[in-house]
C-alpha cells in the first residue's frame, strides 16, 4: 500500500473537503482519503497496482483544486 500527501492551495469551505473525499473514495484503488482543512493537505492511501499517484493528483485538479506539491511514499 502506498501513501501520498498532496499540498493544495488554501481550502476555503467545508464543502470542498466533502467534494474531494467523496470523489477520491469512489476512485478504484484508493483505500483511504483524509482532507486536512487547516493545512490544506489531502492524505491518501492507495494500491499502486490499481492507480498511480499522478492520477489521484489529476483527479484533485479536475475538481478545481490546484496541487502545489505531492509527496509519495
């Protein structure tokens, strides 16, 4: 299981959290998603054999949230 943390621009509303979490949690291969509102980070755990970290990042960006950086471990 791989982990990735995406640093976003400042999140402005709680509905942003719900939008990101619900979309990513429905994505095949993504095991868990946690959006940290105060630090504007998205923490994910995913199965690298099913989805790549870059695809998760693209999904976040398609929702309208620019990703400033990503750390994959």
